[in-house]
C-alpha cells in the first residue's frame, strides 16, 4: 500500500474497525444502511438496467422506494434508534450520488447534525468526482467507493454505452466515452487519497471483456492510492445489453483465480462483498429493510447516542481482538503441515478437480458473527473457506437461491434449486450448516459434497474437521474422499 498518503493512513487506522465493507472482521458485527436519494445517472453500463426491480432482487442500482433528503434523515434516525450496530450510512444510488449532488450532500449534511456517530460512505462512478472533492472532505465523508471496470479505453468501450458530461451538455459514446470516464476516475481517486479519504475501488469482472485486464486495473488503482480492490462477479440485469448478448457471469473459479493473482501483486482484496441493493439495511448478507417500514418507524424509541456508543465500543473491541489474532497468525507465516489431507480443490477453468494435499475447501451456512448458525434450506448465500489444517482462509461469497422459503414452505422446484446450489459449490468438499433436510443431504452426498450438521465457531469447526480428516485419512481406502462425520 505504498501509495497511501499520511492522511489516508491516519484515516485507515481510526475508521475501518466499524466499517463492514472495509474490514472483513467488522462485517460480522456492524451494520450499514443505504439511503436511496440519488435516482439519476450520467453513464450507461451494458450490464445495468435500473428500471427493473422486485423485492427478491439483490444487486446495485435496485430500490423499492426513493427517498427525499428529509425522508432519508428521518429514516436513518429511526433505524439508528433500533439497530444499535448501525455504524455506516452510505449513498449508492440507485443512480450515481454525484449526478444528484445536491440531494446527496443535503442528506449527509442533515445527518451529521442528527446521527453524529455514523460513518459516511459514498459510491460513485467517478465521472464528476473531481468537482466535489472539497464538499466530500468538508462533510466528513471518510470512505468513497469508485467503480472502475477498465483503465484501457478500448476495453472500457465494451462496457459503457455512453457517458454524459453535464458541463458540456454532451453525450460521449464508444472509446471517447470510456477515455473521458477513466481519466476522470483516476484523477478523482488520486485527489481523494491526497486529502485523506479512504478509497475502495469496485470492478465488475466480465468474462471475455476485462477478465485478462483486471490485473492491470488493480495495479493502476493501487498506484493511484486505492486502499482496497473489490473484484465482483458480473450480475446481468434483465433487459440490459449484456442480457441481450447472452453474456454469462464468471465462475467462482475464475473469480478466485483473478482475486488471488491481484492479491499476489500487492492489492488488498475485498472478498466479503454482497453487491448490496441501494436501499439495503443490516449486516452484510442480510437485508432488514422490510423491518423498517414507515409504520414500524413510527414506534421507534428516541435516539440514544450514548447507549449506541457503549454498545458499539464493545463490538469494536471484539473486532480489534479478531484483527490482532489474524495479524499474529499472518506474521507467524504458514506452518509446514507434515500430514496429508488430500482433499479435492479447484483446478483451472474447464478442468476436473485435482487432488492436492493440505487443502480443504468448505462452504458454510451462517447468519453472521463467525458462526455456523443457519439451516441449509434458509441459506441465500454460503461463505467459502480453504484450510491446510493449520490456518483458515476466507475465499468469498456464493449467492444461491434458498432451498426453502420461510420456515415451512420449500421452493416448489426443489430439484432444480439443489442442482444450481451444487453447481455453485462444486469445488467444495464439505458443507457446514445447523441443519439440513434428507433430500438436499442426499443430493450433496451424491455430488461429493459432505454435509455436516454442527453449530459453532466457523474457523474452529473447519480446523477441527481438517485435523480429524488428516488423522483418519490413512484408514480410508484410496485416501481421497472427505469423511462424512467427526
């Protein structure tokens, strides 16, 4: 992170322990809220269609209700009074916040006077970023995310349909549009970091377009001061140009490989992104916006900033301890594991699984807090980890269609759903959950994924299983199958 300025380093040391997007540890305990006050957008991405929305759809650019700045301030106040772990309030759309600068800054200004204990966060495409650096700093917006999908205009021209420059009242298209956007993004990134604002860069991974270009993107944004790079899988909106072209999202293997390659070159990679809606509320991985309707907020208790600080200080200490333990393990380096786990791991795209010693890939159903505490049928995502029996590495998130809806009613097309889940988790050999039905259990076993029902700390359970398997493996004929129970 040599490009970080002294001001940005100070911000890094003081702000991210309560930021669920900037801290992997914090995302298990602290919540965020996105307020949808910015409907207009000044660029057209080929994967986006902001006209489409349903309550079950989770992707950037989607909301169910637009808010005025006054409504947003009232709503945040009501949510903060009830959701004590709410630490971050962001504006991420559904358009671009800086294409709606008046509404965006009016909202942040009003919130600073009412809910003074939250961190402000803003997500933008960066087109007009340079015009608003002073306002961002003056309002105390400590974290900004810029979506940069390419740093080569020829590649960018395959991602963006048009870019609108309001100062010139002109719409740019093709390579010219991409060149203008990229130059503005990189200028804004550098200017923010020089003023002490922590910047995360989001990049949408688009197979056949920017997959081979992503390492260059990562190197470039890092050299301009980006603190973190979030490489996200493509989500194709219904009615978008990419849907018409028949493009597909990257496989988990492709995503993991590119993230690993960029991390190997020195970039800090975010792996716990949920690609949230522009009106999301709650911990990452959960959306509690339905719990905070205007009707419910009418009965919210008064905002108690002292009680919130007491509650969040305790959470922050927990996050700091987790980070210290993680740092200590990393500083100690990788230990040599003399045992042989011989677990299936993912090979290159298009190849079959290979058998490599010391690596175990595990899927986990969790509600958060670093625990296995969710029934398989209710999981809308699985966290994926890898372990050599000595340490556990978090790889990322796999979003899925929940096998069951609610507590009793299961998906009507259960066979198709379990096939899709197995496809998404096919590189995993074990799945932990707090419970699982007979049919999905049989389906997973038939696919070579061992379902284990056991509650507890995720990392402890994974290490316990890896060590048990290593101990028992010589007794298993063939030495390549994971064990079903322990």
